[in-house]
C-alpha cells in the first residue's frame, strides 16, 4: 500500500513540476492584464488594506469597508489615520486622475501638493515600477466607493516638503535575478523593513535594516502592543537556522519557528496569495542580507 502511495506522490510531484515549468515558460506575466496584476499585488504582497481597511477586534477586515480607512496607527512621532482610498468622490480619491494617484503613492504628494506623511511608505514605493503602480491604480478604480470621513493625522514631527525629486520612470525588475527580484518584493512592494527596522529618534537606523525591535503600540487600534522580530540571516537572533518552509509558514500562517502564534501585525491572509515563485525570491533575498546584530 505505502509503496503505491509513494509512487503516486512522486507522480504528483512530477506533474506539478511539469505544469509549473509550462506555466513559467508560457510567460504568464506577458498575458497578465493590468487589473490581474493589480489584484495579485493588492490581495498579496502590497497589502495596502493592512493599513487602509478598518479591522474587527479579531483583526479581520470590517465587511463592506475595504480601503475606506479610519483606524488609528500610533507611534511617538504621530497619531495617524489611513485615509479613505475608495473611489468615493466626496471622502475618497474618486476625483483624482491616474497620474495624481500614482504621484501620491510614489512621490507621497497629494494633488494639492501637500506631503503624505508616515506611516504611508511612499519613500519605498518610489521604487515601484511603472507597470506595478499602474496595475494598482487599475485595481483601485474597481474599489467600491464608501462614504467615510477619516480624522486627520496628528504629527509630533516636522515633515519635509518632499521625499526627493519627482519619480519619472521605473522599469520592472527582472525575475531572472531572484535576489534583485526578491529585494523588490520585500523592500519595495512588501515594505517589510518599514516594520522590521528599528525606529530611532531621528528616524530609521538603516545600518540595522531587518534587525527589528520596532515597537507597535495599539496596533490597528486593537489595544495590544507588539515588537517586530529579526528577519536577517543571523544564526542566533534571526532566521539563519530556519528552513525555507518555516519562513514561509511564519509569513503565510503566522506561526513562528517554535510554534508560537504571531500577533497579527503582518497581513498573513494576503501573504497566502503570494505565488510560490515570489515566496522563493523573498526567502532568497532575506538569506542574502547582512546578518545583524554584527558579531
Ligand atoms: C503602513 C500603513 C500604510 C500602508 C501599507 C499604505 N498606506 Fe497609504 N497611507 C497611510 C497613511 C497613514 C496615510 C495618511 C498619512 C497622512 O495623514 O499624512 C496614507 C495616505 C495614502 C494616500 C493619500 C490619500 C489622501 O486622501 O490623502 C493614498 C492615495 C494612499 N495612501 C494609497 C496607498 C496605497 C495604494 C498603498 C499600497 C500600495 C498604501 N497606501 C499603503 C498608511 C499606509
Ligand atoms: C505591519 C508591520 C509588518 C510588516 C509590513 C511585515 N512584518 Fe513581519 N512581523 C511584524 C511583527 C510585529 C512580527 C512579530 C509578531 C510577534 O512576535 O507576534 C513579525 C514577524 C515576522 C516573522 C517571524 C519572525 C519570528 O522570529 O517569529 C517573519 C519571518 C517576518 N515577520 C517576515 C516579514 C517579511 C518577509 C515581510 C515583508 C513581506 C514582513 N515580515 C512584513 C510586523 C510586520
């Protein structure tokens, strides 16, 4: 019996491998429409709804309020409310042009020229490719308008007037280099280091990228505090000894290596939609990082 099972398991694996190569060599990216790409990103690695969709006490999304904004995100530097980014004309971004939405995401500037402050991760979205940012706009255009007025963010810091020169053209990062592509997925699209880098008095300490220790007070307004963990390949403090499967399980199921359930700060349900190919690139990139703290 078990021999037969083993053979059929092997056969299944072979079939999967053949199918996945066919899928890749067919170049699915070329056939993918902008809206399909946008849906894949929004339901997956980009997870804008992790901040822009209000949450129930169990951290699930409030029904009928997708991207309608309004829960508080607190830090010593701000008490922020992610705005309504539905297509509602009055209280959302329904009246903004595609170019204006793209500028708000990558340059962090509203149509009236004011700066969008943290924690909106525009400084990392500046590296988002033209195709991906256009795909996200194509998706946002399909979001149901919700009339919802959101309070204004209060900043305890002085914001700059801009994050840098305007973003013009950003080309796609090729999947042929899994580490560069993995960096694009983690650093840019997933803004992982926004949460996983220590935030010090003067901002992020970029010498300690991925080392963690960032405290989240009252995350999603749900009343609990959590601290992000070390995702560098440090053998003792980071993911150095973890298997690929364990890293994927933490991201997609919210279970740490020792079996502990992780606090729902990361959007696990979204990361479940990230393709195997993209998950492998993310893991490859994390493994290529500098282990921290330095020995
Ligand atoms: C970490 C939380 C977070 C994530 C992730 C995030 N945002 Fe934001 N976003 C915010 C906050 C907070 C603001 C408002 C900041 C302020 O008040 O200055 C904002 C502002 C915006 C605005 C300006 C809206 C307005 O009316 O001023 C747009 C558009 C926007 N975000 C789109 C997006 C998109 C698209 C994504 C995903 C690609 C995204 N955001 C991801 C937190 C986030
Ligand atoms: C909104 C903030 C946020 C974002 C975005 C985020 N994380 Fe996390 N992550 C956390 C927090 C907080 C924890 C720890 C939760 C806990 O300890 O219960 C965590 C835990 C982890 C763990 C488990 C570590 C361990 O020791 O158990 C891994 C792996 C991880 N994150 C990887 C990633 C990757 C890769 C990305 C980007 C694709 C990412 N995270 C994006 C906040 C975030």
